[in-house]
């Protein structure tokens, strides 16, 4: 006899995450910004759908990578610099 499982989030952290009940796949509902919050901790419940259902809870840690959202800005189109060569030995 096989059982299906259903997954849910205990705390959805202001609706930022969602979970697919029949697969447990977690996705974001909004864009995350590392400068605001660098890490989230989600509590996921898995419950089987048998006549006497059992459940388990686990913690999922989501680490937000930083994206370079501030590209470099240069004050002029091009730059030039002359660099003198070092003096040779014995000169």
C-alpha cells in the first residue's frame, strides 16, 4: 500500500514563499533582495494521506545570493595613463 504526501509551510514569511502541496517544491512569490534579508528559515510539514496520517516537520534554509544590481559607472568615455618602465640594472 502506497501513500501520497501533502506538503505545507508552517510560516509563510509574509507570503514570500509558496509550496506545491503534492510535490513539496518551494518557490518564491516575490523577488528577494540580499540587502534586505540574506537568509530565510522555512518550516515544512509533510503529511501522508493514509487513514491514520503521520506527519513530520523539517527546516529548510534559503540563502539569498547577491546580485550585482549596481553596475559600474565611469565619468568619461576612456582613460589613458603612461607608466614609466623601471630603470635597468647597472644604469
